[in-house]
C-alpha cells in the first residue's frame, strides 16, 4: 500500500474498500509503521504496528475481537489484548514490555471521507 501526504499531518492511505473487514493491514506512513483495521460495521482504527511486548512489527496480523463494547486487537506473538479505541493494553498475559516501551499502543485519528481512509499522525484518536 502506498500512502500519499495531502497535508502536513493528514495522510491519505487507501480506499475503504481496499480494507477487508476484521483483518488488519500494515502501512508505512512516513517513518511510522501503522496497523489499520476495518471492522464489520465499517469503523476504521489505526494503531502502531509494533507490539510493545515483543518489539516486532506484527500488530496488523493480530486477531480482532471485543471486550464488551470495546473493539480489540490481540497480538499474534504473545497474545496481549489492546483496545483499538485508545490503545490501552487490556491483558498483558503476565509479560512486561520491551525496555523503553510502555504497555500501550500508539493510536492515530482516522477519518473516512468520500470512501478514502486518512490518518492524522499528530492527533490522538
């Protein structure tokens, strides 16, 4: 996937229809590795693609789910569960993050306008 900057912080990523519901896709946005998820209800979330517990860029390969009304992503490495809405680690599976990282994922504000998915790298979701 190719991302094209249309303003200083807003980046056009792809068409909504390029994203398969309930599956993630990775995008390199500037120097940031971002994992995008389109849910079955067409909501789109963007979080860091780097797992804070393994340090691997694998979050786009995680398993989507939910905890009550909170959409989640489970890391494919150690199975930590994170909120897609705010990036909070909901279940650390008794692991600690790699040195220099906190337990939560960075989140990015996403908008879908005229069928195009854009991310704001400076605005928290």
